[in-house]
C-alpha cells in the first residue's frame, strides 16, 4: 500500500525528533555517570548507603515537632515517621 508523501515526511520528522530526544537523554546520562565517577563512583554510593547522614538530638526534636500526628490529622505517614524519629532519639 502506498502512503502519501506528506504522511511519510511527517513520520520521518517524528522519528528524527525521537532520535534527537534519545540522544539528549544519552548525553545527560553520560554526564551523570562522569560526575558520579569523579566522586568515587560505585564506592561512593555504597559508602553513602552504609553511612546515612545522622541528625543531632536537637534536629530530631524539631523533626518530631514538624511531623507529629497531631499536626497532620493523625495520618498513617505522620505516625510512622514520628515513631521512627522517636526511636532515633
């Protein structure tokens, strides 16, 4: 079956736009990988996972005040996070 030239040109242009979008995403990906490698690559990620940032006692107290269930209609999320913060305290 034959298609009209205008439809072919439209499909060709759409394909080219998709290729350009893919190329831009690939370039951004490579930039992120290069940046990660400058900071130690996978080792840096593994270290960060093993040693998460810690909050001071004062910061934990402030976080509890911010997310307390009384301030959030006793929502399940506020209960969960407050409980975790109380364990950290």
